[in-house]
C-alpha cells in the first residue's frame, strides 16, 4: 500500500498510559500527536477529536481505532479491561461526536495490520504473528485485512503443555503462560528487559518456537512477524529462537517454511495499523 | 446448500483402494459408482469418464476431485504419495479427455467441505476439524469454501510436545504422532478398531483434546468436526475427549467455545465434498 492512498485516514492507538493519534500528511510523512489516556471516556473522545483537528487534515475520511480488548469489533464495544480506566464503552460515541465514521479492533490485530501492510510484511499476502508484551497478542492478516473467526483468534493461548503453568485466562500451559513479560518475571524473578541469563532466554525461545511452528501449520503464512517491547533483547532472544524454530518445523518443504522476522515499525505499528484499518475496513 | 443446486456437479473421491464417483440426481438422491483405483493414471481417468456416463447426468457442469496429497490444487498436480500407484500426475488430463473442467483438492479438505456444507456443519459459517485415520488430516472451511494458506493448513502436525514421539513428517511430538492409527498401533500394539483399553483411549483423547483446543484458538470456528474410521469407537473416544476438551479450553466465553462434533456423512463425506467443490470452486 502506498502512503498517498492513506491520506485523510486517521489512526488512533489507545494504550493504558497514552493515546496516539496519527495521519500520513500530503508528503507521506507520519504525523502523530499523543496525550495521556483520559479516565473519562467522553473526555477521551473529545481529546481524540481535538487531536485530529490539530493534525490539520484537509478532509477526514474515516477513523480507525486500536484498543486493548476484550472488545467486540462489530459493535465497537470495549468491555472491562484491566489496562483501561473505562467500563464497557462504545466507540459509536466518537462517531456521534465527530461526525466521522469509526472502525475498532484490538491492539494486537491493529499492530499486526500495520506491520503486515506498511512494515515487515509489506508485499506479502498471508502474515501471522505475535505481540510479545504483558500478554501475548496474536494476529493474522490475509490479503491486507485482519482475519477474525467467530471471535478473535487467540493463538497466544494455544496449549503448549496441558500440565504447564497456570495462565491468567484460566487455562494451563498456554504460550502466554511461558513467554509473556508477566510469566517471565514470575519464573525468573526479573522482567524481560533486566533478564540477562542466556539459559533463561533459551527456555523462553524454546516455547516461543513451538508456538510459532503451531501458527505456521494452522495458517501456512508467507512470514511470521514478532513485535513488542521484548524484541529489544535482540539476539539473546532471536538466536536460540531461530535455532529451535528451524529444528522443530519440518512438515512443509524448506521453501515454504515461513521465516520468523522482527517487526520494523516499533511502537508506531499500532497507529499505522489503525490508519490502514480506517482505509481498508474489516473483511466482514 | 440445497441438493438441487448441486445437480450436474460431479464428485470424485480417490482412495488407495477404490475410487468413488457421485452425483445428486434430480430427486436430490446421492448416486455413487465405485471401482478399484487403477494403477495407470490414464486408465483411471478413462474409468472416471465411463462412470460419469453411467451416472447418466443430463449436463455435466464441472468435476471436483479429492485425492490423497501431497498435491498442488492450483496446478492440479498430485505428487508422489505412498497411498496411490501414480507418480506426479496432473488432473488436467481428465479435463482434456472429458471436455469438462476439473477442480482438485486433498482428501481431508474435501471431506471437511462435505461435512461443513452438507453434513454436521450445515448452516455454520466457520468449520474446522480433523480426519482421524492412518494420518491426521486437517481442514478449515470458511463461508462454504476450503481455506488454504500459502500451502495447505496442516494442524495434524502441530507440536504438542517437542520431545514427544517422532512423526513421519520429520518433526517430533506432532498430534499425528500421538493419535493417528499408525501411532496408536505403534504405541499400544493394536490398531484403533481392536484397542479396547479405556486407559489407552484416555491418553489418546487427552492429546486430541489439546490439538482441538489449539485449532479453536487459531481459527475461532463455530464448530469442530471429527471424521474418519476411528469415530466408530464412539464413547471410548468421545467420553474422555469431551471431558478433557472442556477442562482445557477456557480462554473464550462458554458460548463461544466450539463444540466437538462427530461427522454425519461417514464414508460419503469425500464424494459429497467433491461435488460441493465442483459447485463452489476454490476461494482463490
């Protein structure tokens, strides 16, 4: 997708701490305004509208919003989420207040859409991957659009070992229960950015490799993309990860084994993905 | 899908032992002719054409073929497969010889398409499941069509335990390496139809449950369907399977946990699915 096609589409990336509102300007540059996420949902919507006006868009065509879930993207409802101060809010309000139509999806899907179309997955048809953070978000992007099943796909909660550690979702031995920042801190006593023991990272990489192989056989994508803060650990994570992944995935011929790639857009994936969502819409 | 919509579409289900050719007649009844699969591919194509003529179709609209893989459905190539006597054959030949256009897909996908549209999944939008046999085939059917990624999806080769038993695919600890008929015979010394030990079936069900949970979180389907000869074992398999599955899958709210259902069409799923394939075509 070319940046010029995205002019007029606004992306909103909502996080527990801050909200980013962004557009591509006439020269194809990403312009972002951010502000602390408001405790009151109506005030938040007003702040989003104010930011859009400050960005000086000639004509707003549509707004895409990425938010932590659980949420219902069809109804544009965000349910109770521990990471946001609101309780069951509807982004129809933003549409009402602004007069612009609004699309909503969850933060992992939206970041994945950004990477898939404007980042590391550019030019590829099927992209899948994980956001490695407090939890493990999962995304699948097909033909430039976010894939949903009946609900969101949640491969961060695939079961790697039915007798493994308890996960916050109520299951046991989920990928998230092995490799999320919370799981790492619980197991090794340190958050990922302070953990320097290569043996620990090998264990983490081993489980992440198993999880990536399973995404590969369930979706057969062109590439697998990892995004999120943990990527800053670089080779400590990626060296053993690629070794284990290559040793584990054999069922497809070598040319069809999707490479595991690090995201390119960093913390801009969410706002870029929200802009792309505004442009391409949902697939159903 | 109504049977009347399928009149004129021919389904061919190719197995190592026999080939079935079927249609729905004007009164909506399935008519099937079967013959031993020919050792020579050209003779096989001639036999298929002869069977179609015997079925007395007013006007043949298209032929759908399900075959053991590995195969390339776009090129209509079947590669070397241990279960068929041919080596790298192209179903373009059947099209040439008959003058009718031919679509090809693998046997698990085609059986899944049959169950999804005319069997247990009728009226549902997203269906996924396994064929339990010599190997573990996997299918995903979305909006009435077979889903493919870059290659076929192969969740029978998801890794349940990276240190588990070796699989014929070259990996370790695949679902197939735990629950296929071959794996069962290797582990318990008896093929599934002679295995009567409830403890053994509990172990098999435990791994199959883990595999089904993982399909659920990767695809979020409406229902999960199991098909294949092993279903004849009934409650020996299904009682512990449903117990383990319900105990393991928690991440989705109860109303969104796909039920695990037994197929309805039995050994007709393949020929029915091939008829449906002929009608609806591939999704891309």
